[in-house]
C-alpha cells in the first residue's frame, strides 16, 4: 500500500511509499481527508520512501496544504529524498511547506505550534 497513516493525539503522520504520482496523490488526499475528519489539525507527510514525484503528485501536496491551512492546521514534509527536494526548490514549493530532515524535528515543530 503506497499510503499509510499513524495517529497520535492531534498529530497524524501520512507515509508515502513509492512514486508520488496521480494515483498515490489521490490516496494521499483520501488519507488526509480521513484524519482531518477525525479532528487532526497537525499533519506530517513522511516522504522518506518516496522514489520520485511528478506534477500530479506535487499538485496533491499543494491541495492538501490548502485544505489543512483552511481549517487552521499545519502541514510539514519530512525526509524528501534529494531529487524531490531539488524539485521542491526549483518550483519554489519548499516555501509553501515546512520541510524537515527527520521525523523528530517535524513532530517537535508541529507540536510546538499547537
């Protein structure tokens, strides 16, 4: 399964495993909606196992960020591989997201802003 979730209080982590494309982006959107419907307002998208991303996958990240911020929540990305990080920088999307190297850093940052 390319997208799984883990819930911890108001924080939910969504793990992406494989390519971040239209299919995975759709699953990511669905998982995000599910945890938000449960009341989670702090979301962490773990990209450590993401192999590649295309425009549809990036679009899903932007869409999710908009949905989370619309309800007063926060979204962070953790561990994007070097190629994906380069894409985020080239498209200036790294300005749209809080990006962290480790899960611990991201979780600490999201919890501090509760």
